[in-house]
C-alpha cells in the first residue's frame, strides 16, 4: 500500500501541473508501476443562490450608488471605519501652536480625505453625489461578526448629536486645479471639511473637530497610546452614507483624518498637520443595499447560473460524489477537473458590471466560517480559480483568458466529502438526511485581503453555463482513477 500511495501522489503532482488536458491516461506511469489508469466524466448540476449578505469585516471599503443595467435597480455601498495612529504621528508642543480656543491650542482646520481607487465607470466623473459623515456612539468591537446587511443607523450605533458633516461631491475633485489632478503623484480623492463646531460626550464644545483632537491630546496623552485606547476614548469611528445621487462607486484605498495647525518656530510661523488613517490595521465594515426582489428574479432563471457582487448571487454546485466513487471505492482518485464556462454579455452598455476575476470553490456548509476566520484556499476543502491566466512571451508576461473558470484538480475535496459521509453513516443511518448539503459547494467572487480571502465587494456580474434547465453543454467533471493491475 505504501507503493500504491507513492505512485498515486506522483500521478497527482503531474496531473496538477498539466493545465491543458486532464486525460493523463497511462502516460503517467511506466509499466513497472503496475497501475491501471482510468479516466471518465460525470455530469454536474448547478443553480443560482441569493447571497443575501456576506461577511465584511475587511480591509476593502467601497462607497457609492449606481444603477445596475442588468436589473435596473440600485446598488449602494456605505461603510464604517475607525482610525489608526500612525507610528510616525507627531503633534507639536502646545506652547508652540499659534491658534487658540478656550485658552488651549486650536486647529486651523480639519478634513476627512477619502482616497479613491478602481472607480466604476470613471467616465461619469462629474456625476453629482451627496454624502454624510456621522460619528459612532461606540467603537466597532473586535470579535463580532459583521455582515453586509448590518446598518449602524438602524442598530442605534450612530451618534446623532456628535460629529456630522455633509458634502456634495463628484469623482473628479474640482476643488483642486487641473495641474494638481494631472500630476503623476496625484491620487483621486474626496475631501470633506470638518470645520463646524463639535460637542463631545462631556458636553464641551470646540470650534472644529481638529481642535477637539488636539486638546484631547494635551489633556490626555495616554488616550493616544494606541488605536484601541484612542477609539475608546477619543474617536469611536465614523459612518459614511450616500444621501443622494447616482453613478459613482469606488474602492476607498485609504482614509485620512487630517488636522491642520500653525507652529511658531524661532524664525517664522509654519504650517503643520497630523493625520490619522483608516487602514487595514483598524476595523471597518461595509453596508451593501441591493434590491432583494431583483436578486431573486435573477436567481430564479433556470437556463444558466450567476456570479454577482457585492453580496449578490453565488452558484451552487452539487458534486456527483456518489457516482464518482461507485465501483471505485478502493481506487485512488488522483485527479478531478471541472470547468465553468462564462456566457458572454451581449449588451454594449458601458455601465455593465465587470467580470469577476477570481472565484472561490468552498464547501457550502463551511462557507460562513471560511470567511469569518479569514482563511485561504487549502487545496483540500477550498480552491480558487482565475478568469485570467498568464504566460511568458518573449520574456514578457501576457494575460489571456479562455472565458472560463477552471479548477484543475479538486480530487482532494471529492475524497474529503466521501470520507465525511462514510464516517457519518457509521454512527447515524440518517446522516445524509440531516446533512443535505454534504456534497454541495459554492462558487463565490473573491479578492485577496491582508489576512486571507475576502468577499469581492466591487461591482461584478457574469452568467455561467449550467442551471436546472441548461440549454448548453452540460457541466462536467473529468476524473482519473488509479488502481493496482490484477496479476
């Protein structure tokens, strides 16, 4: 059996490297291996399921509202964030600061800066939008699981009497000059002034939010020891919502809360600033608003399946585990390849959502814990596939696509599911009835986050060949078995 296992592992390694054809056949082993190799295919059933909501405590925030041409309904993304104290943060001694308010150092101004990346349909750069920023009553506590349907306002987390600012904006920041916006170092951003009076939880009023930050620092420097202490004593965080407008949606690559002040040096008065950052080091949540009826209508289509984000639609796959193992219980399953073909979009509307670039195949029963635990694909119970592949041409990396998502070898998952069923039946004859999803996996649009795989919260949508009433070629899984030859 040791020899059999070694040969099977060698065959698996070779089949995993062969991206062109799973029909590896007898070329994998020499005659001396004394193994029979058998290849066959089985049909796979698929359907669309509604995501409803997804785990969102991640490093990727999105903001905006657009109309989905596919459903003619709106998709809105809003978010909360806390602020991180940068290691390089420095605030000048109070006696050096020129501005004064109520006898203490004061800021000249304060603003919130949202840095934009990967905008959707940037051609609508002058589309007018309205936003509002509101302070939270308390920090987002670690250890809780927040999903994309969590509304901080509905849950009473927003402080109605705290920090509040409103702004009309466009993707193209017209407050900056053309020279600034065309600079090689320029990063598109939205700036929201926080120069209105602010009253803290103790009832003390400041002329602007920056002055509040400075005076808290001088009164309680211990509050600035780290981000946790800061969020629990100075700024619990903020919630940003879209209040009006349509046509803007972008990933927020970074967030800065910047306080400006002036310092008296030995020879002149100079400008200075301190910046707090909303980055992956602190907790952030995203609120996604989709039209539930529109999502259900797409999910009910039976001639194909969907992948749609954010928090939209997934494709459920029922793997024919019993068929694959029937008659091959003692054989080694050394390869199992499955391809999901994409159906091209015929619309010429430039507002159509993009194609999901990376997807995850994960067991349906463990999907929630996979994301909550910030896991990565392990090649056993979870796998990833990309829409684009790469190859080297004349020393250059070239991206290409076959218009599909291919999982080269999920044999480990097939074996894992089969073994789980056998273990269950040993102790409970009703195990299958109690675990109806035991052989089901889900295809989910994903992105790689700082700690692991995350749900893709960008605007994507595509149809896949399949569905209960599939009119195209059936979705198939190609498998390869190995067993000892009979003497």
